[in-house]
């Protein structure tokens, strides 16, 4: 099990940006995208997200599992929403829909509106994932603490964030060791029960020792930090961060994007838009 | 006798942000992110990945206080999402819901301590209440567009997640407390 942070985007255009830019850009982009249901505007946002992701230089081969997970999860969200809403999408009543057919048994209408809604959901999540993924792979692991601290997060919590990212690989190693040790004893956690409780209880022999060992082992870290005077006064960071002109331009672009979409949203111009082609297919 | 900062930094106040709080919070969040690999999807639900490791959120909140619980839930869920590829902030409201559950587990652990003297039972009750109340925040999915209306948010998001998280939290939190308490006493914490 290797889930150590991989700096896959090292040397790329995005990795040379101030790490705060990646964090702020994602927040701005998420708040932009969640306001948009109009496929035409969303297409523009998807292009921006794709260009942004491309600038991180992350090899697809290295993250294809992550993308497969995203696609699976988004499909899940879209299908369940389509099935459970029973055709009532974004305030549209059933008699307003252009229906193709109804699903057997549950009778949910599949319409031009529901297909558009599904496409919009896909694009919204995929674009957010594209802008979010570079945070994991295009920020140098050592820059995480200073980035959060310079964003105004209290320095203790910023250091906590950095500690979290540092603990992940070692705890993953401990987990693998525990799994191997249990396997040597003949315990196969993969043979999970069928019920949720059965599945849960199969993980107890892994979860409990890894957790308790991690807590007991944390004493060394606590003592080391206390001995170095952690918490006595605000911490300074060796790594100095500074926005350059390019960073400012990119940041201004995302701010502008959010402002424009917010105005469009307040004036009702980001609502669900159904392409004529899909309406015509309904006959 | 004057008290040095280092001594005052080791107090047990609920809202004190000490070195111990920061390290336990980081350990909790990292563990949640790592152990989230033990996850399985409940068929028929949207946006709900069931993680037995969720019990760490309520355990860390209960054992080490509301700040540790909030950090473990909020940052741990975000990191688990990031590691899986979903993205650090894509489901930020779910991360916050996890954080609130951890925070409430810590608060209920303190508030109900006199009412429920049995510590393991207290852990289970605090965890259960924290899950039921903390995850009400996932109804923000309606505003974010992930769920189209209240019935979808309730049926596809809230109900499955509290059901499965309740199972994980009510069973695992007391087990972890039972494993940790003797060690804590022997370490003099």
C-alpha cells in the first residue's frame, strides 16, 4: 500500500505557482460551478478546468485509478438522482418534460430534461475534480503548512495540516504491516461479511491496533514539539511564499469568473438549459 | 509559584489548543484518510462511501475533545477524498458534516458524563447523537445541486450515511475507548 503524496506535477507550470493559488482557485472554482446549470456556460467552465488540469502536467497513467473512482462515483450520483427524483428536475413539473420513455417498474420518465441534467451533473463534478486533483500532485509536500498559514489559518492548525500529510505515508506503512501480521496469523480481512456489520467487524483487528499504536507513538512527536517550544509564540516558516505577476493574473481570472457567474445566477441566466436537439428527439 | 507557559500549555481544557491537541488531531485525520481504504458502497445510495474508519472521528472527538474530533472529521474526510481522486474540496460540505460529528462527539462526551457513568455506554451514546445531529449538514447538498430536493437528500444521502455511520460508530467507538483507556491511565494522561 503506497499512498505517499506523489509530486507528479513537479516542474510543471502549475507547480511553479504559489501553492496558495491552487487552494484559493479551487475554492473559487467550486463556488462558481455550483451556481451553474446552463450547459453552455458549463462547457466554458469545463474547458477552463481542462486547461488548468493540463498545466499541472500530471501523467494520466499515474492517476487513472483516481479518475476511474471519480467516474464511478459521479455515475452513481447521477443515476440515483435521476431515479429518485422521479423526473421532477430543477423545479420542472412532469407535464413540462419532453419524455423519451419511462423506466420499467419504477416509471421514472427519461426526458430531454433528465438527460441534460445528468450531463450537467457529470460536467460539474468532473470539472471540480480536474481543478482539485492538482492540489495533491502539483504542490510540493513541504509547502502545505506554509500555504495554509499564509492563507490565514492559525499557525497551529496549519502545522497540524502539514503533520497530517506527513503522517499519512508512515501510518499507511503501519497499516500494511498490521495487515501482513494478521495474514500471517491466518486472518484474511478481504473475506468480508455480507452484511454491513459483518464487513465492519472484519476490519476491527486492523483498525484497533493501528489506531492505538499511532496514539501511543504520538507521544514522541508531542515531546519533541514541546521541547522545541511549539506553541510558545507564532511559528515562522523557512519557506517564503510570494505571489508573482502570473499568480495574480490567474487569481484575478478566477475571481472574475466567480463574479460574472454570480451576477448571471442572480439574474436567472444559469438555470437548466435544454438543447433543441434533445427536445426534438422526444418528437 | 508561577506557572510556565509549557505547563499551562498542557492543561486539559476542552477548547485549549495544545501541542497534544494538534498532534492527536493530525494523527486522527491521517488515520481516517488511510483507513478509509476499508470502504464499501451501499447499493442504492448517492455520494455515500461507507467507511468503518468513520468511528475514528467519534473516537478521537470523545477521547481527546471536540477540537480534535472536528479536525479529524473535517481534514480526514477531505484527505480521504483527495487520496481517492474525488478532490480535497469537491464534497466540502460532507467534510464539514464529518467535522461536526467529531466535534459533537467530544461535547456530548463531556455533557453526558454525569448522566451516563458507564464510559463505554457513554461513548456509544455520544457517538450516536453526534452522527445523527452532525450529518444534518449534508442537507446542504440541496443547495449545492448534488441532491435535487429534500426527499433525495434524505433518502439517498442522510439516511444511508447515518445508518452506516451509526453502525460503525456505535460498535467501534466503545471498542477503541476500551482499548485506549487502560493505556491512557498507565501513561498518566
